[in-house]
C-alpha cells in the first residue's frame, strides 16, 4: 500500500512541477534510493513518467497515450473472452448517445472526411483483402465520429469497443468472408446518419445509430453462429 501511495504522490508532484529530482523524492518520502527508483521504474513501465538524467533532469509526468491505455485494457480482456453480444450490448447504448452529442459540431471538412471514408466501401469488394479493408473502413467511420465527442469517457469507451471488434478472433473470421448484406446495410445507415447530422437533428441521429447497432449486432451474431456450427461439424 505504501508503494502505491508513493507512486500516486509522485504523479501529483509531477503535475505541479516540471520535474521531480530523485533527491527531492528521497527526502519527501524518507525512502531509500532503491525504493524510489523501483517506484519510478513501475511508473515508467506503465508509461506514466519518463526519467532524464543530467542538467535539468528529473522525473517528468507523461500523459498516458490512448493507444497505450487501450493496449493495457485489451490485454485484460484477452483472458475474459468477450462475445460479439457483450460488445454490442454497450455499443447499442453508447454510440447512439455519441451520435446525438456531436450533432451541430461537425464542419464541412468533417463531413467530407466521413464521406471519403464511405467511398472505400461504396462498391462491392473484388477480393478478400479488399473485403477486410472495407470492414475496417466501416469501423474507421465510427472512429471519426468519436474524434468529435467532447465527453472523454464516452469517447474512450466507444473507441475501445471498436478496437475489440477489430481484434476479436471471431470478428476477423467474419470479416474474412464476403458480407454484402453487412456492407450495404451499414452504408445505408451511415448515409441516413450523415443527413441527420447535417440537419443537426440529435434525436434522429440517436435513433438511426441505435437501429444501426441493433441490425449490425443481429447480423454479426448470425454469422458468428454459422462459423461456430461449421467448426463443430464432424466430417463423415
């Protein structure tokens, strides 16, 4: 417990000052050099601080990168085996609120960026590699929406759920197969969503995104069931 409290206070000191020299940390905590260095090593491993020696050196607090936070959280869920249903149970709640929250916040350049992303999957894929690129581009569309969310908790959770869909083994297997219905349905909902966002109609954006998530979940779970049945089939 003492070690945890020490690491928390080191971070607090770093927020107030440009750097916390090792000597100052030893005096503040009345701890040995080895103990301080171990606490700093743990924080540095977690990406929360960086240390620099020499003139002007010390311990500097680092803002944890979103990608690093997702990587750490993804490692935890690697052993929890979340299902497609688990992911969409939250997407159905969170992404409609995100869509409603960004209504009126998109500039014309933002709409063009979304439309350019949609162009990647407006036509049927020519091969499986293009199929994968299109599926990831569809998730990119949702990631762009997240970029404009001013609620950092909501934005992080939505982006993390999207990252799980990219990395989940069963999703990769689904994306490796032709999915014309998924592409056409997703494209249709996204066109409707952009129209609602251009009108700055938050209520419509929420409703369209909720419908989109429900349809996507149903389709993904159906494909998941098909893949599982194929896996369980015993050859004659």
